[in-house]
C-alpha cells in the first residue's frame, strides 16, 4: 500500500520585503525564494525516499513468503529442462539456468536486490544533501547586511539541531580544497615537483554511511558519528525553522501561501 504524500505548507507574511534599501531588499528576497525552493526539494526528496523504502520493504516481504522460493525453484527447473537437462542437474547447468531466470525477472521489471538497496541509499543521501543545502543557504542569508539578527540565530540553531549539515560540509572541505589547489597548480606556468599536485584529505574526513530502517548514519574514521531520521517529523522540524525565518522579516503586500 502506497503511503499518502505530505505537502508541507509555508505562509509568507507578505509579497515584498518592507525595508528602505530596495537593492538589499531585492537581493534578500531572491535568497528567501531560493530557500523556499530548497525546502520543497527536501519535501520531494522525502517522497522519493519513502517510495524507495516502501518498495524495498515490499520486496523483502515477498521474498520471506514460502511461495516465492517454491515458484523460483520451479521456474529454474523449467529453464533447466528447456536447456536440455536430461541426466540430472549439474552445477554449470544450474548456474546458467539461474542467470537466465534473473534476466527474465529483470525484463519483467523486477530490480536486483543490490540495485534496490543502492537506489534506497541514493535517495537517503539525496535527502541529506538537500538538508545540507538548506543549512548553507541559511548561513549565507545570515551574513547579509539586511538580515535581522534573528536570522543568524536561526542559522546557528539549525546547525545545532541538524549536526549532519556541518558534518557533511567538513567532510567535503578537504576534497574541495584539494581540487582548488590542484587547479591552481595546473593553471600556473611555474614548474613544481609532481608531489605538489597531490594531497590526501585527513583520515577523519573520510566517512562511511549506513542506512538502518529510515535512519542514515555517517561515521568518520575518528569515531565521530551522526544520524539523521529520514521521516516527515524531520521535515516538519525544518518547516518550523523556515516559517520562523519568513516571520523574522518585515513584509508588505498580500501574504503568499506556499507551495504555489
């Protein structure tokens, strides 16, 4: 059974920012619009993850049923007969029949378990990075001159409540810095030793992740771990932060209900 999709609503108190400096108001308004869009990307990422999770659970339940294995073995036996098995089953014949059975299942739309698991991991990381993107946008907005002090406090609270945002940013930093250094070396005409273009990120930045139910856990090699629940409750918490962000600004004009 497909679960219902939750659409998280936002209420923008006005149409335009009510500040004297029109240039700053325009720039801040653009950032706010990007943040609202990013929030609904998070909403969509939750939907995609839930679809993948429910499909994975359904596949697991089907494979736990006795009838599944009986039907599978029956079909493999039929394929063996089609291949000309007459003098008893051999390991090579069974392997060939099993391969043909798998390809037959794939052609009918059944994904391999490895791909199902990979797709689920992909959707989980999509949700995580959508959340990290929102955190970065909040930090950027907090640095704007026209932003109220409450916005900077909100950005700090967001990172405290979702440490995964900062964790992902720190893990990616050595890779970004390495790429920048390498680019600068390549663009320079001055000769340097080959080793100058090589850099290895610190071990603590290397992360491993695991999905346990609907909880994504990242662990660095220094032992630090953070976990994120990929659920509607998490998005509801983010919704509260984004609504508080919109309420922190002075507005004028009719209010706007999101999503539009």
